[in-house]
């Protein structure tokens, strides 16, 4: 579907509100295709957010404000004092729910237009509205014309009836309201929402992966969310409420050390796969609550890995079970791409390959220019993908579809005229 790209020179920000960090990228449209270059970045530890849910409005607002200000300061040369107004925001995986729908519209033998597709999508949206849920994405995944399937692009074809299979993603209304409150208090407007694993996939996947079938697993601080792509579009998304922070908590408990020291040990010495030297390699674990660190507390590295591996295995097994229950079967594909900060743990890719029984690679943002090295890793895939979403997929926004649809038949146009004028 054609999308009206933002004009060249337009500024837009991506705001990724996670459980462990909040990140903001400010991008500028550089051409008529809607491509962005990154002008400013900001990120800091998250406060007031746990497992994708806002737990403290004031703390979350302050963290968002500081992050956005850091990005604005970096982009100040281009923004010339103009404050940022619009942001595209991630929808945490735990709040997202996938739903399928199929809609048929009458074409009456004429050529199928962009508006016919929009009519079908708008009708599908009307059918699926649920109490307490907000519609986030409306994605056409396949078309049938007069009973003939396998059609990806119906525009320009002729027929009497067109059936559209639609994938819709909804978000939990109350959780979204709390997040929106924090953002609006920071004097920002939400231009769009995008499911976090969807954004991560848009940032990291190559075209063939999206086309042939690929699962993106985004391992964040408090949530591991995943998205399945097939035929070039998102066909399923889900999440489990476990992430890198749960691994850190396991280490803190298992080795009786502080959360901060557990995180440091995870990053420096952690691995998801055991090796032959782990038993003989010793690491120094600071004791919880002890100020005097003159006496080292050495434990074998194998003890640390023995804590990390079961939790990582559990995360992948839960994802594998959810994918099996989804009923997608072979559409899930043989490929997995890992993103998110916690995906960088040593050996995690090999363990994923073993548990998921698929080809696995680590994903990094590949579609944005001007991205500093410090924020070009898997941990910033969702943030980068939010800008890509606005550039390439904003036509999937429900409000955009409703705003542009024109009634199809003479009778439907008459009904609309009566509705608007009486």
C-alpha cells in the first residue's frame, strides 16, 4: 500500500522504553523514499519500569526526559533550538497480542485499487475491536480473488470478490495509557506505536529472511519477545516475561553477591555454554554486604555458568513451546535472529541453536545511516527499527487506514454522505 512519506528534512524520534534501559534516536528524513539518518542518540538505565510495565510514573517520566534531552543535545546543530515534538514508541512484547482475521469485499468486476484494499482492512478493524485493547498494527498477509489464492499484490487485477487475510496486533489499553502519560508529561506526542520485536526485525533482517520465514527473538532486560516474519510481513508476535535481569538475579542469589556485581560478573565472565576449562578458571565474587574486599572470594567459573545456562535454556524452551502452540508450522522457518542486550552473552547463540534446532545468528541494525558504534549493537535493534517502521511500514497504522479509506460502492458513498451530513 502506498504511504505518504514524511517530507525530506522532517525530524522524528524513536523512543524505546525497556525494563533495563531507555533509548532515544533522533532521525532526519534524507530522501523522498523516507530513509532516515541518525542525528542524535541518548540512553540511560530505566527507572520506574519493570517487565515492560510502568511501576512509577514520576521515575519513568524523569528517565524519559533525560534520555530525550541527551539525544536533543547531540542533534542540536541540526535542530537549531526547535524542541522535539513527535516520537514513535515501542509496544512491549508482554502487552502485544496477535489476532488473525479474514475479510471479503465486493469488487464488481472492476480493477482493484488501493482504496479497495483499505476498505477491506478498515472492515477487518471494525470486526476485531475488543474491550480494553488498542489496535496497533493492521497487516495484510495474503489475498484471494474470486477464490484464487497465493496473491501478494492484488492492485491492478480484476475480479468480483476479494478476500484479505489480515494479521492484527493489539495492545493492553491500561498499560499503554500509563506509558502515554509519562511521554505526554515530557511534552511529546506519540506519532505511532510499534511492537518491540517487530521493530527489532525491521532493523536487523535482510529481505530474504523476511520472505522465506524467520523468527526474531529479542532478549531484553525483563521480557523476551519474539516475532515471526513470512512472505515479507509480520505474521505473529508473542513474549515471555523473562529476560537478562532474571539471569542477573539468579547469579546474585546463587553466588550471594549484589545485583550490580552479579551484572558485572555476567558481562565479564558469563557464558551460556560450558567449556573444559571452566572448572579450573577462578573468578573473584565480592561478598554481599562486605565492605572489606582485601580478601578475595574465589569460585570456579563453572559455578557461574551453571547458574546462567538453565535460565537461558528455560527462556528458549518457553519461546519454542509458544511457537509450537501458535500453529504456524513451517511458516516459522529454519532461521532465528537474536537481538536485545542479553543476546550478547557468550555462548548464547550456540545454546539457542541447540534448543531451537534452527540456524541462529546475532542481529544488528543494518538499515540506518549515521549510527554511532556505541549504539549499533543488538541492544539497540528495537530503537533503530522504530525509525525504519515509520519509513517503510507506517501504512499499517490503523488510524492511517481509516483516515484514507473512501467508501467503495455508490450505496456506501451515499450512506457515508448521510452519516456525515445528518
